C-alpha cells in the first residue's frame, strides 16, 4: 500500500501541513506482515518533524502606576515535536543529572553473596490479548498497576521508563527500577546475546501483576543500566 495513491491527500490539512493525528490513527492498525510502504511513511514523519511550528505568546508588564501604560511583548516559541531539535534539547536537559551520577558498582561478580537494589525489566505484550490500537490505549494503565503492586510488596521505587514498538507494532516497556528499601539476591548469571546477565530469586513477583512475559535483570553498574534505557529514547 502506497501513501501517494490512496492516502496522501488526506495526510495534510487545508494549509498543506502534515496531519499527524490522521496518520497516527490510521497506520496504528497496520503491522509488518502487511504490504505497507514504510519508506514513504518514514518520509512523511520526517516531513512533519522538520516543519517548524511556533506558539505565539504575549507577555504583559503593568506599568500603569509608573508610566500610565501597559507594555506588551510578543514572542514566538518553536514547538517541540518528537525527534526535532527542541525535543532533544528538552530530553537532554531533563536527563542531564543522570549522566553526572557516580558509576556505582552494586556487587562483585566474583563474590559469593551478590545483591543489587537496581533492576532492569522488559515487559512485552501478548498479541493474542487485543488489537494494536487497544494495546497502546491500555499499556499505560497496565504499567501503573504493575508498578503499584511492586511498591506494595517491596516499598519505595524510583524508575526510568521508555516505550518501544515491537515488529508487530505492539508496545514493549523498558524500565530501570531503583528499590530504596529492598535489595535483591542474585541466584545465577548467564550469557545472553554476548553479554552476561544476572538473575534474581524473586522474579515471580514481577510476573504476577502483569499479563504478558516479563524479563528481569539485576544491574551491576548504575551507568550501564541507565545507558541501556536511554538508548531507546
């Protein structure tokens, strides 16, 4: 299916600007097993991302008492769009403090008693549960329910979360979890895709409150865990 034939005319508004909402609502129903022209879809995204749009703001200064007038200043602020320069500037600003954290090592890989209070988890989505559209609508609430149940069991948790779409279009969740009140004992380590991963004893607790497969790994070095999540941004 090509955007240029059937859908191109409807992907723009009356001013010929890229119409993101229509594109999102329409193409979320497609997956890679269908004949979708992804190159043209990518080109449409780049067209939308690189179209600079601005929000016009007006600042008023009340100088009636001093000058007997109201001063007005009008400015145009470039809007953030996912992937443009403003978006990345805001992301880097928000996450700047993470890059300054000390690279703390939680356990000695050769030690006999290995524990970590930082975990990396991946939550997949069983495609038999719902359509792609329904999955993306539900996944936020389902994640919140999952994290609430973990807090009931393990106490305070801070987390850094990122969404990702699978090849079928369904959501994946990657999350770095910092447990303030509960360290986890590492029961064994294994090689996975050329890197060593560390498994905890309480994995079952992470599976009970979520409907699909959950992968859990103990983090040995803090910066490695942060880097693993940030790459999905």
